[in-house]
């Protein structure tokens, strides 16, 4: 399953013409969009978890108010970081690949804990999102890739140049 997904994401890297027949300016953005959307979704989930922590505190379910508030703040900080990653992916910056891969690999112990707690469905969902995000991050084109920026690849003749005999 995972090799097929990587192959499909790699296929998104090939340039595709626009509907008018001209090459698209920054095509394709497929894998970058997938990585950006998944980082954004993870950020939204973390905001929801932080809100749930605070909701439980208001209901009096939290054992220590200070610990609950600090946990919610740390979770919100992680959500802000993921939102910045998402923005970086969608704005075509160079830097979000490594932090995305690192964050999603750090989700593997979370998956393990969920599986041990008997929450296989949630663990499977977290694992799937993490693997797809890592795959998208690894195959996403970089802004400096010649096939993405529209520049000719190194060693390719420039357009209109006559070949040497």
C-alpha cells in the first residue's frame, strides 16, 4: 500500500500542461498541497484537543488546574507550529520538509500507545495520516527543482538554440 502511494505522489511531480496547452507555472503542487492540508488538519485537531482540556477544566474534571492549563498551552503551541508548517507548504517555501517528517515520525509512539489502550481505530487513523504526510513531504517537489520552476534542467539546450554538429 505505501509503495503504491509513494508512486502515485511521485507521479504528481511530473509537469502537466494547463488547460490552454501552455505548461503550468508551478505545476504540480499535488504533494505539497497534500502535506500542507494534512499539517493544517493536524493543527485543527490539536486546537480541538486543547479546547477539550479546557472544557474538562471548566466542568471540574481536571485534577490539577495548573497542569491542565499548561498542557492546553503546550498543545496550542504545537498547533501553531503545525499551522506555520501548513502555511510554508502552501506558500512553496523550502524549509517545511524536515519538521513535517519529524513531527509525523513522533506520532508513531502515539499510535503505539493508542493501540495498547485498545483504541485501534483511532491509532490506525493517526498512523495513516502520519504515513501519508511523511510520504507527501518526501516526494514533494522543492522550489529549486528545475521541472517545477520552469527552468531547463542542467545540460539541456536552451530553447531556440541550434544543436552543434
